[in-house]
């Protein structure tokens, strides 16, 4: 069902993309911290 996305305006989609990018960055930083040895 593509109806959910059809109901979103382009500004909402832009906002979602920004949130997703921010989440990916935060998760990436946390993952790197966990992988790299603590000094």
C-alpha cells in the first residue's frame, strides 16, 4: 500500500529524511564507540 506516502506532503517527507539521517549518524557514532577500544 503506497497510500501512506501519497498522503504525506513533500515537506513531511523532507522532515522524515532529515530525522532518518540524524538517527543514522547517531547510531553510527554509538556503534563506532562500541567497536573501538576504550582508551
